[in-house]
C-alpha cells in the first residue's frame, strides 16, 4: 500500500512538472530550430534516419554476407593459390560486373551457398512432410541442384537483359555523341553531356570510362576497358574506330557520324532478321494449339451427326 502511494505521488509530481514546463520547453525548442535554420546553410543529415531509410537487404543481409565472406576469405587464402580457381574467380567477377551487380566474388559465393542450403533444407522438409522419409536424400540433392541452377540462371538472365538494354540504347547514345562533337565539344565533354542526359546500363559503364579518363588514364585504355565491360560487338567496333581515328588523326565527328549510321543500320538488320524468324517460330503454336481447335470447331458437328446416324452416340 505504501509503495502504491509513493508511486502515485511520484507520477503526480512528474505530471505537474511536465505541465508547468511544457510551454517553456516548446518555446525553447522553437528558438533552437530558428537559430539552427539561420546559422546553417545546409540541412544536417540524420545518420540514424538515413540508415533506417535503407532497405532491409542493405541494413542486415549485406553486412551479414560480407562478414561471412571475410571470415571465409581469411580461412581459405592458402586454397586459392591454384591457377584454375583464380581464373574461375576472375570469370565470375567479370560476369557479376556484366550483370550490373555491385557485390564481390566472395559475397556472391556466400549468397549462392545460402540459397543452395536453403533450397536443400526446404525440399528435404517437404519430402519429410509428404511422408517420403526414405527419399529425403533425393529432395536434398534436388534442392542443391535447384539452388545452383537458379543462381546460375538468374546471373545469366541479368547479363542477357542488360546487354539487350545496351544494344537498344547504343544508337541514341552515339547520335547524341556525334551531334555534340559536331557542335564543337571535345570528346570528353561530349561524353559528359551524354551522361547527363541519359540513364541506363551503358551510361553507367560510360560514366566509369569518363571518370577513368578524368583521373589520368589514357583515352585508349579507358575505352578498351569500357568495351570489355560491355562485351558487345557494336561497342567494340565503335571503340576500335575511335582509337584508330585518334592514332591516324582522322576527324572525330566524321567517325562518330559513320559509326552512328552503321549501328543504326546494324540494328535495323537485326530487327528484320528477327521479323523473318517469326514465320518459323509461329509454326509450332499454330500446329499444336490453333489447328486442333479449328478441327474441333469445323469437324465436331459433322462427327456428332455421323456418330448419331450409326447409333454410336
């Protein structure tokens, strides 16, 4: 009873103090906000709010995967001495770059391992719930294969989609680049203008090449690395023409105009080639899906009448 009275009295005192100082606190906070707005020219970034605005994958999963990959790297430094593993890691690193994923090879390997383990556990649990305890090992193997195949297919599909976007955007980029050079801008300034007015995967790679050129790397090396990252025949042809024009002293605007027209023509030819293949590709849906329906619609009533006449229906 005494404890309840003390608790009630403390709560009453706290409420009285809050009511008495509420107006003063409000005025003090208002003054502080006004003074801070006058003295500072920029908004202060609240680090906590900025961290909370990030998605859960960046706040939790990415640091977790990074910590696991760091531990695995420390434990497996000696095992990476073989040339085959180094080549496989370099190939995987190139594929991740072409897919537009901003993660390291070790982090991707940890993520792939987690997906494979999760798929194996899931399918094993499904087999056990279905009463197939003797075939639980089969579910584990299917989960391992399915997880690996899913990660492989996801990576290759990302690379394919990114290349398609690059091929679709490349003619417009070269047209604007050619117009800027013809207007009197230098090559680097024209590239910067293109980066400011376009968005997409090829613009991201072009921005990397522009940063490399501004940081001191030669134009030839930066463009060669740009062509390697894109891994497109049209981009390699364009880069080779630019390098050759720079070596031979040919006018840059003529080369860019010619390359823009050539890539437009190449894109038109590819579209016409795809259009010519449609007649062959549509043959199988017509034979297996459309023709059976037409046969049922046309021959169905006649077949019913014939079967009725013969007493079969």
